[in-house]
């Protein structure tokens, strides 16, 4: 049963749990919720629950008291180990005695957790979910299906449903690389003869193939950046597909590949964050490094294909969006016909991306430390 906003008593809230069981970028995009909660409930302890693989997005977040994680079956060491882990996790969460749970992921795991933890108040997204799910929460906030607002604003609707209204200052993304990652990055840059703030970071990959710009176009762009005298750092995840893409890019560059500071597959998420944070500008696709750049205040040129940039674009950071002029966009599909291949990205010319880079460099000249 839904409870009216006026029945919430903020002064009675001692501990809050925020859950986001999705991918890295999704987790990073809830940081304004944490910031707003701590500003409005400064006496309360704010905890978060995420998948273990995404914990770097919230590590050292200044508004969190505790960060809890769920391990997936393989990472936990098998089904039995996962069960033991989750039993221990439940006991830890139960001992925290939460007064409020914000479930920002639309699946039944959160509904089950709320029923087991028994908080006084709980909120989740309303929608075409089953009755059991809906009745698990005291509050449901309404999705605006035809209203193309950024995911950050949609997440903050969970607070608005409780009568906790975010300020404009609350809406900034936050990401903390950490001292160790920052020191290691500065040392690596020094060894490569690159000044902090003196390079363009290119992160061409994504875990989703349909979001990726072709290797030959990335190589052409990097070549033109080198021609213009820019230092270039190339980054990517350690998975096989991104390593193969990086190898193809460097092969296409030929002898000029030696001029690129290649860090593909060599960085953890916090080290990647430190590299992004020190960059003059980042070029990437619709993926978590783009959101990391926004959180770190690094200007970003983002290439968009099927995704809706109004919902998923770089948030509150100097930016340029490069996308095809096609009436089918945004289609929201995993490539053309869900094939995993997006023509809207495949045919984007490097000249358009280079023009966007030059415009953004000129616009932000002198703004980066």
C-alpha cells in the first residue's frame, strides 16, 4: 500500500540502504542520490548495495557509511559459496536495522530484500511489475515513459516521492579514484614523458559491440590527433574483444603506434578513473568511461548510436555528441535489427569526431587545471 509523502518523518530515519544491482555506469549514476540524502539527512548513515564487480564506482564515496556487495556465482566460487556469502550478507544488512530502503533496480531481488529487512519505509519504481513486487514497498514513484529525462533525474525521483527534494548542487556525479591510483597514474605518465592534463584519452571500446566505433576509424582519428601534435593515451578493458580492437588500431597506425601511450587491459577501474581525471579531454562511446569523465569533470566527445542521449548522455560536463543524422535514432536496439552491428556508428567519419574534439578543446581552453 502506498503511503502519502506527508507520513514520512525524516527525523526518524537513522540508516538508509540504497540498492543498485546493475552495470558500472548505472551505479555511478546514483551518486547524486547519495549526495542528496546526506545533505538532507546529515545525521543518518547511508549505505549502498551493489554487485561486487561495480564497487569501484562507489569506493571512498564521501557520503557512504558502508558499502555492501553481492558476488555473482562464478566470482563467489560456485553456488554453495554464493549461498554462504548471501546468508552472511543478509545477516549484516539485517543488523544494520534500516529505516529506509531505496531500491533503484526493477527486479524481485530488491522486493524480497525489503520484505526480509522490514524497513519502516521503502521506495521503488512503479511500472508493469507484478502485484507482489508493488506491495513490497511503501512508496512507488511513477516512471514518465514519454518524458526523456536523464537517468540521474529519474533516480532522484525516488527521493522526490518521499518529499526529499534534491538541490541543483546535489545533482553532480561523484567518483573517487583514490590516492594509490592517482599516484600510480602520475608516475606512469611521467615515465612516458606526458604531462598531467596534457593528453587526449581515447577509450574506443565497450562491453556492448553495437556501441563500438570501427577500429579503422579510431586509428584514423588517432593519426590525425598525432598530426596535430596531441599526446594520446589509449585505454580499454582487459577482455579479449577490447584487446583485439586495440591491437587492430595499433596495427593500422603502423610505426606511429609507438607514439601512443597504450594502457589497454592494464588498468583497474580506479586507475582508469585516474587517467581520465588527468586527461585534457576524452573521446569515447556510450559506456561507463564516458560517465566517469562526467563525474571527474573531464570534457568528453561521445559517439552515440542506438542509445538515447537525452537519457544516457554525459551529465553536466563540457561535451560534444557525435551521432548520425538518421531518422531511426535513437532506436534503443542492440544494433540494426538487434544484430549487434550499428550502421549509425560504423559510417561516422573521423572528420566529424575530430571537428568535435577541436571545438571542445577551444571551448574549454584554460578551464582544466
